[in-house]
């Protein structure tokens, strides 16, 4: 947000708000700039689209500093959704699949998406239904904490499926 300050304000009249938040009324721009200068502060245009534009007498450097601080604080509150990947093979053992499912559950509960990849090697490509069964079982086990965002799809020698957090609890 690019604000106009002091001499950058080109309109003839502005509504002025004092440093303490009090309304000083509508006045000539040069008079408002004079009042700000006498207090050792800046005249900052805070609402340029109002008629007449609203200006505030404040310390511009301090104002910018607090504004950047607020923006950083709001960015901290946001959660970045990451895509975590779980790789399985079509002939995976039951216990290994349970471990992978448990890890995927943790990722989903933290709010991340999970990409399930079933990799086929050599003769395993002759029986793609085995890999689909493994992926379907994993999706079924996680159905209480996830929803299928992208259904299982073959791409080359890999079978992909994307799960997003949510689902029936």
C-alpha cells in the first residue's frame, strides 16, 4: 500500500485527523501540512478515495514500522499446506502398510496433503490391479481423516493419489 506523505498530497482540501485521533475538520492541504510540521510529524493520506481525502497527522516512520510488524504477525498465523509423499510398492507387507498409513494419518492431522505413490518395477507392471488394491486400502484406512482430492491415476510406472485433510469423523 503506497501512501502519499506531506508534499506528495496534491488535492486542495483534506479532512484532517489529529495525532491524538481527534477530528480537526476539513482544511486547506497547505494548512494541514503546516500544522503537522509544527508538531514535528507528517501528514499522511490514509483514505485517498474519500471525498475529501482523509489525512492523519502521525510519525510516518513509526507508522510504516508498525504496519510491517502487523503484516509479519499475520503471516505467522497462516499455516502453509505442504504435500507430503508416501511411497508404497504393490507387494508391500501388511505391517509396513500400517506404518505408512500411520505416518500419512499424522501428516493429515497436521493439516498437510498426502500424495500416495505406488511404484511398479519390472514384472509388477503386468498386474496393476495389485497396486490399485494397496492404494485403495490405504485410502479406505484414512477415510476418517481425509478426503480424496485426486483419484488414483497411472502415470508411467507409478500410480498416484492425493488425499486432503478432512473427511467423516
